[in-house]
C-alpha cells in the first residue's frame, strides 16, 4: 500500500505529533523516515460534549496535529505532513483513557473482564493547502468551522493548511480475570500509561482472548488505514 508513494514521503518532512514509543515503533517498522514532536495540546476536551467516542478521538488527534504544525509554522524547514493520533478504550460508549492510579486501573480492568470492548483511534493528517486528497476521511481547511472547537485558525505566518481526519475501530474480547489476576497485573506497572489499563503488545496480551479488526489500532495507530489514506492523498 505504501510502496507507490514511498519516494514522495522520502522527500518530505514527516512529523509524528506524539511522544508515544508504541506509535514511533509502528511507523519505524514500515520504514517511514519521520520526526517525533510532542504536542502541547492539553487533551482536556469535555467528553460529554461529543455525540460519540469517535468524534472525541478525532478531535483530540486533530488538535494535537495542528498544535505541532503551528509549532513548526515559522521554522525554516516547515513540516509537509503532521500525523496526530488519539486512542481510547470504550465499553458501552463509556470512555476509558489512561488510569489515574492503581485503583483506577483495577476498576477499569474489572469492568473489561469477560466483556467485549471497542478500541477507537482517531487520526489527523495536516498538510499544506495545495495538497489534495481523495481518501475516505473528512477534510477541513482553515476557513471551515470545526465540529467541536475552533481548531482550524490560520497559522501565524498565514499559511493555510488542510486537516484530514479518520478513525478506526477494533473489538477486543477479554478473558475473565480474577481479582488476584488484576491486582498482580496492575502491580507489574504496565497498565499505568495505557488507555483501558492494558497493553496488548505486552503482558496484557495474555488477557486478550481475541480481537476483531486491526491489531495496530489497539496499539495506537491503525497502520493499514493510515497508509491507505496517505496513498489516496498523494496518488489520487
């Protein structure tokens, strides 16, 4: 999926708006040369103002990506593509993000035990306004109103940009966990920096019976969908 556009990406400054080691590993694994720059976006959007977790993760991803784009707007070597991403675990449309403490992690895992939950990842791609795309994601220019919040103001140097957003979902089926099993897993420390209080790429994989959908989406970046959107953006 990526090979027809690899030569294009190699000539561009690609930036991942994230400090997540997991997302960096996913991109590195497919040979994309990129920089990782953390967003300063506070990620404090009120969840209740969104009609569905999908809209919430897309807006978070968009805000992260735009923030990094603006950080580099006056740089002599501006970004050509900024990738923002946000992942949440949901059960009955209730959003589980990273646990606040061990008790919160235990509570989350107790809720997920023996249940099917859904992982949503929103992705935002910010490019120059001259870049056109024909993907299935939704595209906004700075002149268009944001669906939640004023996220599409002009950059400081008045250079317009285009934001393309999309999402992916994966169903995860968790095993039934005893209280002891949950406490021991939480004491391992792995759950504390992960949405839903588990890591499918680590010890948490032993708690997952099966998944339906993209594995990389659960890790934090839907790889196939990302490459598909980039292909449409640069080729079609």
